[in-house]
């Protein structure tokens, strides 16, 4: 496993997966609680949010990834997506209405759908074919780590500071991720 992590670029992409995945996972896990507590949504209204997220991801992964990867390099996509994340999370941290949150969420959802596919694809290109399964397992382990930490951190942040802190966390982690692609 250490050998695979030490291939050039692998460690960076795995860290990017964690950095960019954490704030969106926190928000995904905490979204039902935020909409029900802050905006007094019912369970049915909350399901519309989840549908909105799922449809955007399906469209992006079904059509957007192929379209963009044929026209733009992966490195450029990494930079642009993390740059858009910075501003979307900043806007999210300032949002106080459902409409504002919907606007902030759209580029984040689309960006996460793009990054997920592009990072996994790039990881497989960085290692020999004999290590493809291992590097993909490591990528899934990063997702599992984020999925384990997100509810705990999200619950603490929501109770202590409010839902706007999810946007602040995303702003900081996305800025770090963007900086690593630029330097």
C-alpha cells in the first residue's frame, strides 16, 4: 500500500479527495436536519432537496464528465472545480434562504460529481495496471473516512456554530486544494 501511495501524484489526489469531499459530505449528511430545523421543511419537502441533488449528480456524471474531459485536461478541471468550490462555499456560508442555498449547492454538486470520476480515473492512470484495484480501494477508503467523520463533525458544527460553518469549512478546504493544484 505504501508503494502505491508513493507513486507520483497519488498522495496528492487522495488528499484532494478528502479535502474536497469533507465539506460536501458534511452538508449532505446534515442537509435534512438543516432544512427541517432551520427552514421548517417537512419530510416530503426535504425529499425534494435530495432529489435535486441526485438529479444534478446523474446529469453531471452521465453527460457532463464525458463532454468536459474530451475538451479540457484533467489538471485544468481540477483547478476550475476547486476554484468554483471556493466561491460556492463562501456564498453558502452567507446564505440564509432556501433559494440561496439551492444556488450555492448547484456548482458544488456538479463539481463533486466531476471530481469523483476524474480523480478515480486519474488515480488509475498514475499506477501500473497491477495496482489499479488497490488504488481504487484506497480512493474508496478515503470516501469511507470522510463518510465516517462527516456526521460527527457536522453535528458538532451545527450545534455549536450553525449551518453557515459548513460553507466556511468548504471555503477553507477548497482554498487549500486549489492552492495545491496551482503551486
